[in-house]
């Protein structure tokens, strides 16, 4: 994606934008005016500096006309929730599979917080038909010129000024674009059944603006009611409680406030199976039995999560197994977690993904990052809690502790590869708190907020008194901030107040943890007993004279095999013949576990095994999970002999990918900036 910095450098734009808003609002931005004055300080004796400044300000003025000012609360949104905030949405969609559009009507209930004459919303490629007050009074509006990948600013003029505490209801009729970035329209041949089309959404981080006009920032939370019209044979699901499904019309209610990125919609010919008292799994019929078996322990995970975090507040917890093009392992849409079919390993070994999405019911969905500069508050907390809950399911305390540490070490491996190989240790995107002043949130997505954030919380837990003490803090934190959005400074202030008097707080290097690039400043002393056997085998594999036997790994868990393969990725490539022999003897070639297949293909590519290129291309063509697809394409790109073949393969399959996958892969393959 082209970033906003291509239109105008943020170090110029910020002070101008900030001069239009109160000082109180300026405090929400990571950057302040010092950055501007340091770079462009006027010097009466230096005319050149003055000339550069004047020229830059002219550029600012021209670009403002193109894009308008962004929010002082969120560098990825045009909206102004500090002036007026959406509290509730009544939404209706009429689904047109033939044209691949949603014909929509939304009624926004807005609470006015300041004296205003207009309301500003985010949109992206929406065809706005009309805007009026709920009483029918037509409203004038202006749709700004589109900013690539950010959409257009929608300014709605009010018939008269509105005052604080006043409530508005604004009705907007619109159509989505066939190219809406939040939507994936699948033809029948792209589904398992091959008979009917399919639609699903992915609004995180800032794609909700492509399916309705909204304040597309996690700082805003709203409840919603919805009604969806679709062909009778189709099942309609949303991130809400399903109320009625009569003929071609389905209604929903979400009484718990959510940010816009958690609005979700899926429509297909689906079946369901009951998993527990508050859970069903949905999928096409071809996967339903496998899905029901794989996720049979969902209620057990929910109960374990409640013991740590408190009552589950979303009433139902359903799972939807999506077609393979879904770009993530899972998406924590309230009441309806979306999951990739790559989790159907047949051994329940990828249950950690389900636990992860369940934990988002508290960290992310109830307690939410204010904007995506603080994404670690969503994902770091969730990974931290996921590993605690998963370990709590193991009865033996010692084995539980070892398991938690082992999975943390696996995460550390992935973090190290992301920081040192993928992004580079000096990259600003390896900071826990990133600056999105000239970066789209999709570009900032990586393992860093997940694993560096989780590791930071583990460090704090060990430092401040261990699990017994820190668990109480976590419950207090979740209770205090539930239904709110916060930033890192608010988290820090709450923790410092909670643990005031604890002298060990003085040891925390907050600046290095939060704002410096690279690996974390401290790595906890994890128990390595479960990695010892893996490391011993790795040494054997790397010795010059060795033989392989299935007995070497017969006692390994799937995650120990993953640990072994990741270690092989992290080292110099093995000779091809040795690698092929290892694959046969360890039966890795026959694995059905995608976590294992993915790593094995990467190892083969790095060893330049020509026999595996077709397998690697077939793998990336049959599923769209970015965790797998992006590293494999990057490895293929690095291999010059197959680079053009990989690019050709991507271009042939790009039309069938979801926007975020195609967009990020274009950058990985150097096809766009």
C-alpha cells in the first residue's frame, strides 16, 4: 500500500492539524510539536531554511485539499469522536451475490460531545445514495477525494448546530463496492461444496469503512442491531446474537459495545453442530464433522478462561470454519470466532488458536487498544493469557509450568525470526508501541505485538511477585477497563498505581521495552526441559556422520516437532540429500498438520530443493493464511532461480485472495512499494 507519508510527510502535517484542536486533544498523539520545530526551526540568518519551510507549507495546503485532516485520536481515521461519538447502529443489508455488493441502510445514533455543525465519518469506496435525519430531513454531505488505502472523509452538515449531550439519529443509504476491502466474495468453485457462492468479512484493522460509514477507530464502541436479506438456502451469521431467521431475512442483536473492526458478516450454505451449552461450530457440510471433533473441547476452554478472567459476557461463543482463503488463523469476532480450516489437523494440536481467540473476549473485545499504535494491548495480553489458560488445563502443576514455558520459547523463536530476519532489528516496526503516522496498520502487522507484548507481561509477572500476585492484577485491570479503549500510558499508570510501594518497579526500563526497536531488553528464565530433547536431536542432525530413524522423534509432541523444524529454519540450510532422507525417515512428508508442513516446505526451499517447489506453490495456492503464505513467498523470492515463477504464480492467484493477503504479498514480492 502507498502510505500517507507519500502524500505528505507527517512531521509537516501534524503541527498544522494540531493547531486546529485543543491542547487536551493533542496529548493523545505519540508525536508532539517538538519534532516539527526541531526539523524546521526558523533561523533569521538562514534564508534557505525559511525557503524550505515555506515550500513545505504550500505542499501541506495542497495535500489537505486532497485528504483532509486525520483524527487527533487515531492516525488511521478521519473521524472526530472527541466531538461526537456513535453509540448505536441499526444496520440492514440486502446481499447481491451477482453484483457482489451489499445494499445497505444504517441509522447511526450519535451522542454529541462538543458544539458541532457537522459529523465526520470514515468511508471507503461506498456509493452514498442519501443521508437524512431519522425524521426525514435531508442532509447535505461532502465525500472527500479518496486517500489510497484509507478511503474518503465523509462530512455530513447538520441543519443547525448541535450541543453537548444532544443525540442525533442519522440515516444513510449506501452500496458497497465489489472491491470492498473488508469483503471476500467467493465463487462456487472456491468453496468446498462447489455449488454455491460464499461471502465473509474481515474488518480489522481499518476495513469496516468499506462496508458502512462509521467512525472506524477502536476508540469508538457501539452496540448494534442488524437485519440481513440473503437467498433462502443461505445461512447468515454475524458478530452478534442470532435472533430470527425467517425465509430470506435474518436478524441479530449485539448488546455489548464493540469497535468497528469487530463488525463481522458471513453468508454461505452452512451446517452446524453443537459443541456445548453456549457453543456451536458452523462450516460447509464437507468440513462439519471434522470441525465438530477438532473443537469439541471449546466449553472446557471457556470455563478455564473464566476462572482466570471472570465471567464471559458475550452470551454465546460460536465458531465458523471459513473457506481456505481466510487470511488469519482466527478472528475474535464477538459471539462468532472466524477460524481457518488449516486448524483441522486431526489431532487437536492447534487448540491454542481457539484458546487465543477465546481470550480476546476479554483482551481486545472488552478491553481494547485506543488505536493500532497500541496493538500490543490487544495481542500481547491475549497471548500471555492464552498460554496461562492452556497450561491450566494440565493437571500436574510441574508439567503445566513446563508446557507454558515451552510454548513461550516457541513464541520467542518466531519473534527472533521476525525481528532479526523479516523486519530487521533497527526497524521501527519492532517497537512494542509503533508510530502509525505514516504507516498503514496492515503494514505494521507482525509477530512483534503478540510475542514482545506477551514477553513483557511475563517479565512483569516474574518481577512483581509471580502468577498468584499478577493474576489478581490482571483481573483488576480487566474489570477497571472493561468496555473501554485505552493506550499504553493508561496501562502503565494503572499498573504503577496498583503495585505502588513495590520497590522492584524501579527495575523496569519502560523506555527500552515500549519504544526501542529490536529484541526485548530482558528474556525471562524459561524452563528448557522440553526443548532439551529437541536440541539434542538438532545436534545429531547437524553432525557430519549421522543416521536418522523414526525412533528419534517417536516420543515428540507435535509442538516439539515444530520446535525442531523452526530451529532448522533458523540455521544454515542442510544439504538437499540429507534433508530428503530426514523427511522420509521422520515421516514429515506425510504430515497433515499445517504448522509442520509449512515449516518443512520453508526448510526445503531454503535448501533449494527443486523437487519441493511445486509442493510449496500448491500449498500457498490452496489456503490464504498469511502466517504461512507470506514467509513461503518471501523464501521463494530470495531464491533467484524460482523468483519469476513465484511472482507469476502469485499474479495468477491474486484475484482469488482477500485484499489484505494480496496487498501484503505485493510488497513482499516487490511488486508495489
